[in-house]
């Protein structure tokens, strides 16, 4: 288990240096460490956090004396993969349970970029959530650029099958849309502040975070509509291609229908058919066939079927 104290920045400390009056301690441990550690600053009922985990969900719940929560952060450009960790806010600070190094990375990032004028759990939690979504707008813009490239290729007919690319972008957008919706609900729960862990300034910062998440949620809604538009463009191009094929088949069928009638007519081989014995009958049929074909093609061209 690793422990940190919030001052103007975040400083690592030893568990034995934690004082009873401390209220801004950050602790990070794995699920195994939380279950097995014999001596730490937490009461035994904090270990209930092990059973709290919400798979692929962001949520915060107020319990008497504690605030339990979980984060499930989708990895960018890695479909259906998530970074999951849990937290518990208690009287002396905040405890994270993370089997990966997600929280450690966020703490390092915050310690290098954020200075706390009045260090407390609320300010740290706000900084952590901001770090989670910091580059999301750039990522959503890259998804939009990918969709724009697919749309250009469809209109220029530079490929054959774009369904996979469109569906991949759509899944990414829907994944982040769900993530931002969960964060919005989570921040609302934090702002209720039933256990009084957060000061007024922290609650105000949570409101700012909610506004940023709301804008990201709106962006995902716009991208979802764009995915549908690109798919409609692709479907319309398929329909146009099919219409061209059907037009060609219609022209071929219409041209050969009279010729089929002609061959069927003279294929009857009745005894009294004079053309069968006429020396120019074969040449006449060829001439009639060529004439029929030419007339049909002229009509189709005039009607702009060709």
C-alpha cells in the first residue's frame, strides 16, 4: 500500500507518519492488499469496498461515515477495454483500490501539474476526474476526422466495404457516451454531500466538472448522429450502384427480348414457313436483328437510360 499527503502538492509518506488529525491522506492499494493487510489507518468496515466493485460502471454511493465509488474508464483506441478502480472517502482522506497502475499514474500527473492552495479530498478528487477527461475532446475530434475520411472515400468510391469502419467508430462513440452519462450521475451524487466530506468550493468545482462532462456528452451525441449520416451516405452509394447494375440488366433484357421472340418464332420450323426455304432468309433475319438492336439502343440513349 502506498500513502500520500496533500500539501501544496502530493507527497509520498510512510504509513507510520500518518497522524490521527490528518484529513488529506491518499492511499492506494490492490484488492489483495486491502484484504490481507493487518495494520493500516482504516477500520475493518472499509474493507467492504472489496465487495463494492461495479463492473464497467462509474458510481458513487453515500454510506454512513463513508462515500464509496468506482470508476470504469474506457481506454482510447482499445475497443471494449476499461481501466477499473474503486475509491472510498473516509474521515482521514481517500482510499483507492486499483489492481493496475491507473491511479498511480494519475497521482504522478496531478503532482506535476496541480498546486493545492487549500488541500482537501474534494480538490484532489476534482483534479483526478479532470485528469481522466483531459484529452477526451482531442480523442473525439480524431474520431470525427476518421468519420470524415470514411465519408470522403465513400463519395469518391475509393473502396468497397466501409461498414466495419463506421461500426467501429459508432461503438467508440456509444462507449464514451455511456461513460459521460455515468460521470454526470456520479457528480450529482457527489454534490449531494450527505456526509459533509466536501467544502463549498469543492462542490462548486464538481459543478464545473459536470459542465465539462455535459459538453463532452453533447459532442458524443453529435458524433453519434454523424455516424448515422455517414452510414446513410454509404447506404445511398450502395443503392446507386445497385440501380446502375439494374439499369444495365434492364437494357440488356429489353434489347434481347425482341431477338428472343424472333428466334423463337423461326424456331417453330413449320412446313409452310416460306422464309425457311428462301435463300436470303438467313441474311434477312440478321438484318432484322441488327435493326432491332440499333433502334432499341437509340431509344434508350434518347431516354437517357445509357
